[in-house]
C-alpha cells in the first residue's frame, strides 16, 4: 500500500497548525481545555476533508 501524498500533506499541515496554535496559546494564555477543544475540532475538520477526497 503506497502512502497517499495528500495524507502526508495533511500530517504536515497538522504539525504546522499545532506549532502555530502552541505559539498563539502562549500569547493568549489559553488553558489546556481550550487547547484540547481546538485540536479536536481541527482533527474532525481534517478527517472530514480527507474523507471527501475518496468520493
């Protein structure tokens, strides 16, 4: 099974998003609950976009 290039791109974007969110979280002093909520929403959106590519 070959690794899908779109999946590699999504993983890269997720890491970039997490890095950027961590910087914003330090500036805004968000708690771990808010940080976790944003990450869960991001994961759901990424999975929704990724599953759309298979249709």
